[in-house]
């Protein structure tokens, strides 16, 4: 069972997404390997598209917008734009390193339907 990291609220809005300790550790490792990683944050976003209506995006970003919701999970800065935050509130980002389904996974209670690839939802 994976325990959840405690976030430090930098803004006043609720956490749009929570990172598990495993996900925080993996993102921190990837940032350490990235040139200029000290200036990067993990951006988690939702974009229209995918086979179920919306798709998740995660990437390292050096740009922070004034209206981004910013959280810190174990030293990992996470950015979420306000539109994505509405669709992600209550979601958890986890990481697994097993033989099957290895990688990052988002569990989103707002998703009423997901596709087989697990990358899109409605």
C-alpha cells in the first residue's frame, strides 16, 4: 500500500492532485537527472482529446502562470492550471515499477469513464 505525501499549500485553493510518496520520489529522481532540473516543476494538466473526451498531460515546465495552483510534495513543485484543477480535484498521481503497468497512473474520482489505455477519461 502506498502512502500519500503531505502537501504544503502555497496557494489557498484545495489540492487539485495529490502525489503519492512513490510518485514524488520518482519525479524527484527524474528532475535530478534533468539538466536545469532545479528550475523545473511537474505540470499536470487535462486537455480535450483522447478516446474518452479528455486526456492527461504531465511534463516538466519552467514557466509558472499567475493563476497556476502550486503545491509541493516532498520537495517536488507541482503546477496545475485552474481549468485542469476542476477536473483533477481529488485525483492521485502514483507511480509503480512492476512488470506490468509500470509508470505513472492517475486515479481520478471525477472520471465517469476511462479508456483502455488509461490516458483519457470523460
